[in-house]
């Protein structure tokens, strides 16, 4: 038997409608004690409304034991799992294949599979994608007018690792932490260590020799540091390029050049000097003529034609030593003396005018040279040749040191 009715009303004991089934509207309405709709099913639109009119909506699915394992509440929360059941959310494509899976038991999120590559994208409030992870193993951050940036923080929220897409920089350390970058082999052995706290780079170890290689635009080795166990070498140049090492001062002026093509070493400073212990109690000035005092100790000259003459103290005027030999940090009172090359020297021209090319020897004036006018006495006492003249008085002139 079939009955046709427009609507069915189920009332409570007070005569108020609690359940209404409206055949014309294809809907079912369930009301609270105050007659307010709290549950509505609309057949025409295929909608289900839970809550409203002073009540938060709540939908709960239960296990066979009557325990809630999935819930949707009016605060915008979805709960899956609990009460001995692991929560799982599965989203499928039009063919029924799982393409997005959330597993509460393993705390895992899977995107892709079932014939689809996985893809996760974060968008701005305008719908622009700015962070993207795809199944090709790529992570993209930035674009759509926003630079990409990745920041890792400590437990206190202080940044210690940052990648800046705007500047193309990688920062490690800071915020009270020293930056360290470690690179390991496929067996887990540490091969490259960059330590920002102690400012050093280690390459090699763990059974492997460390190498650092710089290549030119054609891919050829041009600089190589080889930490090999048999020979630790530094190679500059090769593969059609001559090696050249340039060392500059604080004004970027080249002061030392090693030229592999010519096989030369260029030094911009003027003399070859050696360090000696100072015998005198008083300090000596650059340009002072020095004589032997015994052993490797020197003192300022005090007598003419002194055959103990050893050299001139470097550093006077515009000349500086290019090479310093026998430099010993343990010497308490040391002096650097030019043995050959150009050096400024204190001279006394009151004994005889000095011309360019004149041989110089020690003078009666302490620490000063003078023109050697007596060839017999000058033998073994000549300190060098004058490069500039001095007509009278005392002064500093450049001298080519050449002990004779």
C-alpha cells in the first residue's frame, strides 16, 4: 500500500513540532525544545545542515563499540581516529584511485600515486603560488612578486640557518650559535667541514686526501691545492695558462709576484737583510752603519775604516727590506741589517764631499759612513757605493750595499 502526503509532523508532548518531513520541499527538519531548526536535510539541493540557532553543529561517526572515531564540529575542526582506531583521510581521483593520503598512525602525508605525480602548493591570499613541492624532487619558494626565503630557528625561536632567494645567500650560524657545514661521503664519513666559529675549512680526512681545485671557463684546472699523503702541493696555472701569484699591500699595490712563465720572483722592496742581535744598550735608528761585536751581535760603528763593518740598518727613507733572513722571534733585542741591495744610509760629508759612485766606509762619527779616500785602509772596510751626492754636513743618502 502506498500513501501520499504533503508533509508529516511529529510533535512532542506539548504539541510542538519536533520532526517535520516536507514532501513538497523534499526536506527533513529536526528542532530543539524551543522549536528552533538544528538539523536540516534538503533533498532538492543535496545539503545537510547541522547546528545553528544557538547550537554548535556536530557530526560524529562511531565504531561498532559505540566509540567516536571521526567528528566534525561547528568550530571548524575535523577529527579522525582515537579510541583505539588510527585516523586516516583518503582523497581519490575520478577513477577511485587514492592520490592524497593522511595517516594518523604514522603521522605521514602522501601526495600523488595512482597514476598521478604528487604536488603541494602554498598560495597567497590572492591565489598566487609562492611555495611548491613536486614529485620531481623540487622545492620552490618565492615568485609572484615575493622573494623566496627559508629560515631555521633554534628552540628559542632565534634564526641560525637562512636561505635568501632575494640575495642568493646562505647564512649558517648567529644568534649565539657557531655556523658549521659538514659534507659526508656515501659511507657517512666527514670529508668537508666549514667551521664558522673557528673560521677554518677542512677538506679530506677519513682515508681520503683533500683537494681544492679552481677551474677556468674552459673547465681546465688553473689552481689546485693537493693534500696528498705523498706530496702536499700548490699548483697555479696549467692547461695553456701560466701560473702567477700576486701578493698586494693594503692599498692593492703588488709587492710580491711569482711569475711561472718567466720563472721569476719580483719583490718591490729594495734590499736583502738579515736579523742580528743588538749588542748596544741603546736602540739604533734605520740607516745606521753597523759593525760586528762578536758572534751574531752587532753594534753601531765608531771608528773610521773599520774592517768589522757588517751592513746598514734597513728601513730608512723610502726603502724597505725585500727579504729578511734568520728572523728569530726569541731574540729580545734584534736589528734588521741590509747586507746587499739599496738602502738609505747615514753619511757624514764633512770629511770629504760625496759623489755618485764613491766608495763608502765607516767614519769617526758614530753610525755614519764617509767617503773612502785612502785605498789602502779601505780594503776590507768598504760598505757600498753612493747613489746620490752630498756636498757637506750629515744626512741620509741611498747607498748600494756591497761589502768589500
